[in-house]
C-alpha cells in the first residue's frame, strides 16, 4: 500500500472564448477615454486622440471636465452602455441612434449614471463583489439609490481627487441632469465628428471580419486566446484575469493600436482591441484597367509591398521625416531636444512622435528618450531597393 494518497488539484471549467461584433457602445466611450488621456497629457496608443484634444473648443474642455472625471475618463459610460444597450439596438452601428438612446435617458437615470460613476471612482482600489451590500453593477444602474446630499458629497470627493479646479462649486453641475446630458452629448458629438466617424466607417469591414476568426485551439486558455486573436501578449494582470474568467470575449474597436483595454463584469471579461488594419487603396480613373498584380515587379509580392504602408505614411510627413533623420544623425534624444533641434512647437513634436511610434519606427527608452528602431526603417529601404532591381 502506498505511503500517501495522490494529491488532487481542484479544477475549474474552461472559459468560454468568443469574439463579439464591433459596437459603438464600446467604441465611442473608448474614444472618450483616449481623448481624456490626451487632455491630461497622458500617452495614447495612436495619434488621433492628441489631434482631437487640440481641436476641441476650450470652453467644451472646461465644461466637460467634471463629467469626464466622474465617469472615470469614460470607462464608466462604457461599462453602462455595454451592459444596457439592447442587443438589437441600431445604436451598436449608428451614432445618431446611440445618441438618441443617451438623449432619451430621463433625469433620474442620468443622476444614477453620475452616482454609479462616483461609486466606481471611490471604490476603484477597494475590491467589492455581489456579497457586499454596497456593491453596484453597470447592469443595474437605473436611477439614484441614495440622496442628493450623499451624491454631492461623493462627486465632490471625486472632483477633488482628480483634481478638478473649484471642486466644491463645480460639483453642483453634476447634480443638474440636463447639464450632464447636454455636456456629455456635446463632447461625444465632437469626438465623433473629429475622429470616430471616419475611423468607424473605414474600418468597419475589417472589424466585422474579426468575428470570422476560427475557433480557439484545443485547450486554449483565456490569455492565450487574447494573444491568438490580437497578436498581443496581455500584461500579467490581464493574463491572470483572462485565465480565471468564466467567459473571455474579444471586442474589436478602432483606435487602440497595440494596446488592450479590459471590461469586467463579475466572472466575465471583455478585452477591447484594434485588429491590424490597412485602408483599401483609393481607386483612380484607370484603376479598373490595371490590377495590383500587374503593377508589381516580379519577385516582390503585393503583401510585402503593402506591409510598407504604415511606415511609408509615417515617413511621408516632413516633420516626421525630420525627426527620424535627426535621431539617425544624433542618436536617442529627449522630446525637448527634438523641439530645440527642429524649432517646432512641443505639441507638434509629441503628436508626430506618437505617429512614428504607432508605425513602429521609433521607441521610447527607460530614460524617456526617443530612438529610431532601425530594423523597420532598414526593411522599408531594402524592400524599395529590391522593387527597383
């Protein structure tokens, strides 16, 4: 008889692994999050939020500051929209329809959204769950639970923690549902007009194509599923959450570049990502007469030439090309050194460096210096030389 019994490990059901159709209920508030990052001077995964932040009217930026704060950049709005917009609603693919849904929220539901946002901000570092009497879920946000006195106290605490200037005075704006509704819609309208409308319509076919990705490999875990579909390795906390989830659903969305964003609802998580996307070439007057395969030189595939598009677009701008040449000549430089060398505004350099990072042409080292990644630059040059032979 053996000296000891075998050791058994507790098992858990394998997670359900899915890809959801693209939806503006996720895309619009995600864009709001990224624009708010840009307004706060934080890094964004693509340059578009920086451009939007520069184009937003100053009075709208000021007016929307309390709303952006209490909605945690926009993540709270995303949680609620994702949980509550009916599956068959036209708002998933139409901004006017989604806008009408938001505009039709009554005053009590708007205040409930503000109250839930304050709750989410104030309990961000305090794990709670369904067993906690104070626990709130985006699925059950339907109106205010507490009093206006408690709501004023909580929103003031949120505004002070961000910080929003004159928090005590501006907290009253968040107790006026008409003001919250109008300001939020004006901000989202601007983000749609300045950025999302074009990206959404251009990329929608590529986003929808993600739902045709084949089934997960046998024995695939949540974190592995994220990597298989997105080509990205999630950070440790995301990987752990994905492996422990009951269901992992990937949601394609424009604007995230090489970043991932996580929505969580009890034991289910949704991972928002942007698939690799290349815009279709614009058709010229003679496009039907000559195909791409007829135009390419022997030995250089269309796919190989097409792979140069992000780098070529990035290098096609005079300021971005000047940045790359400056870095090639002088090695890694700080943002301020680039500003001094090129004699352009710092916001311009920041925006163009962000575009070069998105194209994979520059990196930022541990000392916050920008350096050229010579591999992709060399690949572009070599491919063009090969095509000329």
